[in-house]
C-alpha cells in the first residue's frame, strides 16, 4: 500500500497579514514555523522514500523543518514550479478584506474558490490543475505505483487541484474545499494508484 502525504506549508507572513500571496516568495511566520515542526511530530512514524515541493521558500522551509523533525534529511527532494501556488496576478500583495470591500465578497470568493474563473492577470484553479496534474502523473505517481511513501509540501491551491483529482470532486465541491496550513493529509493508494483511504493526521 503506497502512502502519499500532502502538506500545505505553515502559515506565511502574508497569510498572517491576510494578503493574497501567489508566487510572491514570502517567508513563514513564527506560527508557520511552529506548524511545520508540529507537522513533523505527527509524521514521526512515517519513513519517506522521497519528497516533492514547489520552488517557493515557504514550502521549502516547511519541508526542511518536517524532515529535520523526523530525522530524514537525506531523502531525495525534487523542487518544481509545477507545484507552486496559484498565481494571483493583480491581487498579489493585496489585503483580502480590503479587496472584498472594493470588488464585493461574492466576486472575491469566486476568484479564490471557483474552478475556472481567473483573478485579473492570474490563474484559475483549472489553470493550476493543468500544471499540477501532469506533473503528478509523470513524476510522483510512478513512485506511488511502486509502493513508495511520498511527502509533498506545497500550497493551498496546488494541493486543492490535486485533491480534486484524487477524491474525484466536482467543481461545486471544490468551491468549498479548504486545506489548512501545516496539517498533514494522508492518502493510502492501491497498486493501481486508486485512493482507498484518506484522512488528516
């Protein structure tokens, strides 16, 4: 039975400030550092064959802190921009509350949560899925088919795109999907790559 852990990075400084982050490379907040360490504690019983992460510092640092906590810093790690957060375009750096006042809460929710509506100058979840899913199929899934245990440290929307596929969620269901920071999400997969169980640790 292959095991796949999906981990959204710990709280970033802009999560703390309630800003749209996207591809801006902001660090973890002090709370985010602690969330990453706590995630490591929850993963102490796991032995990973390899790890994957985005090229952004908040995911890289989360992964580093987890692997340090579980004493597995020597496993192979692959970084790829395919796992980057959704690019929020003109919204990057803006405060979410102020943006909701300017454009209306309903519009901002559509930009944040819908499947195929792009924020101005940015990516929709569909766009994000179109880079995340081929990368998963090509690069991560072959290891799962061998029965490996894999850790993926990434972002709210790149992981939403992957969870949508793994759990076969509809566009309506993914609208309400939120992945919390620093909370390891375990998937157990059979030898065909089909999910047989999933839960937060």
